C-alpha cells in the first residue's frame, strides 16, 4: 500500500508542478520571434574596394577570418554568399588592393579565409568584412580583436533580403 501512496503522491506532485509551470508558459514550445538583421558597424566600410576577387587566401596567410551568414527572420544558413575581407596586416595596409580578398560561404553558411596576421591600426587590431551582393542588404562589419596576438577573428552576418 505504501508503494501506491508514494506513486500517487509523486503523480500528484508532478501534476501540480506541470500545471504551475504550464501556466507560466513553460510547457508551450518556444516560438521564434525572428532573427534580426545585422546592422552595419561604424567604420566598417573604411577602405572598402568593390569587387575584390575571390581568393584561396590573402598574402602568405597565418591568420584566419571566419564566420557565418544566415537569413534574417528564420536564421536559415545561406550558401554561396560572397564575403569580402580586408585589414591592416603584417603585409600591407587596409587600403592596399593586395590586402583585400573575398570568399564564398559553404552549404552550412560558414566562411573561412586565411590572411596575414592583423596588426593594430589606430590603436586597435581589427578586421573589415562586407556582404555586398544584390540579393540582400549590404552590411559592413569591423570586429575588434581582444589581443593583437590572436590568430583568428570571427564575424557573423544575419542578412535582410533586399
């Protein structure tokens, strides 16, 4: 009999807990509110050169620029999107054409481009990235590195259809 009481008490306690949390909306599946588009960052378009070529790597490499590209709203990964990268590096200034290059996102919306080590410009080590195609609104990013000794930098785009 005591085994039945424990089971009954457990069942009652579980039912009460479910009713309380269900009333708070915790039993309802989460609903996406929509993924907001990325806004261009101040200074992101500095020294931008439209039409940088798609390259396997910029210069002699040694540093990795990585990130993802997703669609605003549903967050779906966007394959085949062109992302331009440029920076002040050990091999040139961010205004130099040889310091610019572009890459395409893969099937998962990820991109990765090797480039020379980024060095501080105006006191901060930072990179520049741009999405500049016609299908989505243009976005310029200027992420700052935590340390000039970092060997990678990541930036993520959420694009709004044009």
